[in-house]
């Protein structure tokens, strides 16, 4: 998606410089919310203010919305057909492979330190244990993400104090 | 009321998604599958559909779940819910707080959210893998019921992907992975 953004926004329309778009993408990756939506909002805002942000984001959403809306009507009937049932059984294996390769890719790009690896391991064990025991707790991921945020804030605050001494 | 719940749920998911696409899946599983809005199987099917169609995963999944639960209105409100946190946060950052991102505390928080998200995605990958290959009625509490065909397909694909990477010096693209799995699925499972 990023090459497409660069081509449309910087080369064709010359709305934003190549350098600034890299900044925008970096910010979009670090703020909460899906990256594509963040980037669309940011570019829209830089070009035409709040209205620009709203229109760019709606513009991004419409094609997906329409395509998926149509597909979701057919989905239930499709999977009743033996051919599509077999197709989707195969695709499920593909999805598993995609998830594992996403984890490997992200792990390589994150530059995680030792504490990060410990946090990663704790989260992994806790969430797997939770899926095996028969408790449905809808806010486990959210709680763990918040715990991660607070750990980060705490460590930053503590490291500041150490620098002052 | 269901419409408001859809909006609120996807607003929450949008607000706590750090990183792209797959980072949402653990939360979708908790918030959407546990509420019985869509089944686990439909979610995995949909991840495949979303990979094979254009558009960001977040908007695709919101539209799909919204439509299954609350028709057109549901699809619209779920999609609005998932994009609204981005819209608000990014406008604030772009308008007044551009330096906010460089702040040490923000960077510190992000540094430790990343391993959490990574752990959550891996745990989701493992549980989905177990459900598909060993617990076919979709619950990890039920008795083990091994699906040999799925395991064979999985092992074959891992082997193929490793060989492909050695020979071509790059990874197989997501669309190709799905294409091959779908094709083999038709041959094996039909």
C-alpha cells in the first residue's frame, strides 16, 4: 500500500513531498488505529484541513465497503456448496501460514530488547492459557495492551530519574 | 441497541489497534467471536477473503461483521466505529501535537506495546492452528479430533515455502500462499 500512496500523493498530485510522506507513514504506524486509515486521515488533513481528513478517510473506506458488502451476502450460500467448503478448508491453512509469517516478519523488524522478549513470552503464555481454560474474558487483549503501555511509561519515568542522579 | 453495540465494539477495536491488519485479530476474536456475532470459522474464512480482495483489513472486517449482525446499518456503523478513533487522534496530532510522537514517554509506551501485540498475534495463530488441525468442533475444551488432511497440507506448504525462499531468495507472497492452499484444498478436501 505504501508505494501506491507515494505514487498517487507525491508524484501524481504533488500534494505532499516524498520526505513528509515518510514522516506521515511513520506516525500512522505508531498511533492507534489501522495504518491505512491513519495515513488517509493525515494526508487529507495536510491537504485540506478537517474536511479533507474526513473525505480522504471516507474515500478510502468506500471501495472496501462496497466489495465486502456484496461478498458477505454470498458468503453464507457459498460455503454450503461442497466446492467452496473444500476451497475454504484449504484457505484456512493459508491463513494460519500468513499469521505465522507475519509474526516472524514483525519479530525481525521490532528490535526487541530482553525485557521486550520477556513481555512477549508472558503475553503468549497468558493468552494461550486463557484460551484453553473455559473462561470467556472479552478484555484480555485490551488489558494486556494497556499493561504494555503502562510498563513503557513506567520504564521511561524511571530511566529519567536515573539520568538526573 | 445492537447497532450501538456494533459501533462501540469497533470503536474500541480501532482505538486499541497498534500496527497493521493482523494486530486486530486477537481483539476481534474476543469482542466479536465471543459475543457470538460471527463464528470462529467465519472469521478465518473472512481473513482469507480479506487478503484476496483490495482494501484495508480493518474496514473489510468491520463491514463484514456489521452486515452479518445488523445489515446495511450495521455495516455502516461498524465501519464508522473502526475509522473514527483514527480520524480523531490523527486530526489532533496533525493539528497541534506533531512533536507528541517524538516524546520519550510516547516512544517508551510504544516500545513495550509492540511485544504485547506480537505475543497476542502469535497466540492467535497457535490457537487457530490447533482448532483447524486438532479440535475440529472449534473449541479447545472439546476432545481431540485430528484432521489428517489439514496437517498434511500445512506441513507440505511449510516445506514448499522454505524451499521457495531458499531458491528464489524471497518469501512467497500472501496472495500466492492463499492461491496454492485454496487450490490444494479443492483437490484434497472435495
